[in-house]
C-alpha cells in the first residue's frame, strides 16, 4: 500500500501536553501480506485429519520405524535408578527422534509383549543434565502394544459427519472456509504490523510537554494493585514479593512504575490529541452503534459477552485507539526503505515495542556495537524460547513445529490455553491485548496443572518459568474453560482440530517430563493419560 500525500496538510497538533510535529504522510516499511497457498490450506487439513487418525493394533510382526509403541521403561546408572528415568504406558513413535539417539532404534525389531534390556549412553553433551553427558545407562523395556495410525480421507461425508460446521457440507466448501480464515488471519497480522510501524514513526515526531499527574498517579496505582494481587496469590506480603520475584525494593519498584506509567500515558496523550483533532473520539453514541461489530471482530459472539470481560471505559478507549491507528495507517506512505531522519529514534521505539520492560531512553543511547551484541544475545534467547515452546506444544499433543510458524504458533498457544485458537486475534486489541496475554499465561499454567503461584511466575518471569514448564514434570491436562468462554467463537470457523469437532478439553494430556533426569533428548516422558475415554494418543515424547 503506497498512498500519495498530495493535498494533505502535514501540520501536526499541539496541546498542553504533547507537540506532534507530523502525523500524516508518515513513512513506514512496506508490509507484504502472507500469501495463503494451497500448501498452507493442506497443512491445516492434515492437522484436522491427524486428529481423526484411525489406530490399528499390530500383532503379527515386530515394531518398525514409523510405528507407535506403548512401552514401560526404566533406566539405571551403576545399578541405581534415577529420577525421571522410569515411565509406564508411554506412547512413542519410532523414528521420530524424540528420545536420545539409539533409544528408538533399540526398540525396533521387538514384538508386543516382549521385555528386553540394553545399554545406551546419554549424548555428550546432554544439555538437560550435564552430569549425564556421555554416561551409560542400563535400560529395561516392556512393549505393551504396537500400533499404526492412518489418517482418514477427506471426503464430503467426512466434512459433514466428522467436522460438522454449519454451512460447510463439501470438501471444496471446507477448503474455501480454511483459506478464508487464513487470509483473515494474514490480513489482521499485516494490519497490526502497519500499526506498529506507524506508531513508531509517530513517536519520532512527538515531544511530551508535560505529563498530567493525575493520569500518572492512576496508572501507577493500577500497577501497584496488580502486583499486590500477585503477592496475595503467591501468599506473601507485597514487599517480600517484590524483593523475591523482581529483585527490587519497594522504592526501586516505585521508580520503575513511574517510568512505565509515563510511557503508557504518553501513548494515551498522543492518541487523544489526534482523536480530538481528526474527530475520531468514541463517545457513548458511537460506541453503542459499533459495539456489536467490534465484539465479533475480536472473537466474541456478541457485545454482551465482550462487556462481561471488559468494562465500557476500556472498550471505548480500545475502540478509539483502533480508529486513530487506522487513520494513521490510511494516511501513511509505505516505502521500500524508510528515510526518516530520526531513524535512530524509530529503531529505539521498535526495539522497545518488541522487548518487554526495556526503557526506550536506554535503548536510544546504545552504540552500534552494543546494539549488535544486544541483538545477537536476543537471537540466542529467542532460539531457546522456540525450543521451549516446541516442547510445550508436544506435551499438549500439538505439532512441535508450530512453534516456528509465525501466527500459527500464537493460534496453537491460544488453542491449548483457551480452547479456541482463534482467540489469539484478541491480542490485537490495543491496550487490552496486553491483558489478554497475561490471562493467556495464567491459563497456560492452569492447563499444565499449575497453581496461582506458578502463574504469577509465568507473568513476571516468562522466559524462566516457560523453561520450567517445558523441561520440568508438568503434565498437560487441557484448557480450563468456563462455559461462557467455551461458547465464544470467531466468525471464521477454526480450520484445525477444534474446527473438526474435536473437543479441546478432551485432548490427551502429555507425559510428565523431567528436565534433569530423562532419556528424552530434552526431557523424559511419563505416562500419558486422557481426560476422556478415547483411542487417541498424545505426541508426548520430546524433541532433540
């Protein structure tokens, strides 16, 4: 989208609080929407079909690569069993590379009902527990059963009887529905990217003249209330919580929330100034006239359901910010290379927008060398985070590779936490999106059987607690969904397992894995169990 600025006034707006030198005709990096290919559609279909795979028990031959086996195993080092080295009823696909090298190969060639033993060393290095690097363990395996899985054929009857979506009765209609859903998701993502770009450019053209103290105070109080609530959930007093979880004294915390509150208020002041100038404010009349559309656009069945989750003031502010951002994008210019003179400020703003809790003034002061080092460090952290998410998805019975697919990874995360993957579109709501992510982390903790204390850790120290959840013994039990939440649907039906009619609360739970004591490359697999009676198994074995 390249928009001409001919005829536009590039004058800004100034009030008692902010001076915006320019907000029309801002240059932003050209955004290319992801093309929805036939392969992308087929990938979604394959996911649905795999959730309806037909299991066939094998009794007339030994296990071979590609087969699924249900096994009991135990490992011993120097005659002593180690924590996490024993599991019962573990489902494992041979050839998946889920376990340490050689483990699956040792099972191939043995028949159902057979018990056998072998020696196998942990790889060197063995990252989950370096004390086991290169150490040989003695393994005892019992094969309980061998089975194969075959995906059903996608036919009109399958679409009608198994998927059961209203208005979708044929294969072609189902493919069209999936494509439309993916296109909507791609468009929403492109819109969000443009909005981030234009807001970053806007900040580079804005000077805050003064901060209204009442707004700063109100924002600070909201942070205090939130963290006091976390402390209560943790069962400790406020001061102990801040020192133990954030490593801050109460005075240091006050300084931090003053900084963060100023950033939040700055955004609010900018939005309000442009909304007033361009007559984009959202009053009660505008809100009431557009509340239903706003609700369905953000994944709710209707406005009443949306208003049970958020107060009207929050929704009106979100709607107003959405109008302003849309206006800014519509009046921006997409270019191959941004030529703004204040590019360093724009870079710092983008970096701040990406990294939680980093003060933009600090980022602006970095040298080029520091920035390069910083970016490399963040790439390493990102790689670890992807591995962690990959393992979480496997534990939840999803494809691990979803962790490296943009947007689909968010879809899967929301699916295993909310029960509806398309709820990830709610995170696009300005301001409220941050709250949605906090709620999602709380739901993630509960979906793996963790309590409020762990949920607080996920919110405050996401990277560390995500590693604990992935490499630890947490077992996936499914999303904790209220009835009202379970009914919430986005207009475009889901093109994955839930869209196929699979009850996400009845998905199989994953194995308990030990990050320190396990034969799996990243963690050991414990017994997989289901919340309902079914023949479906869980892709519980971990990745390399």
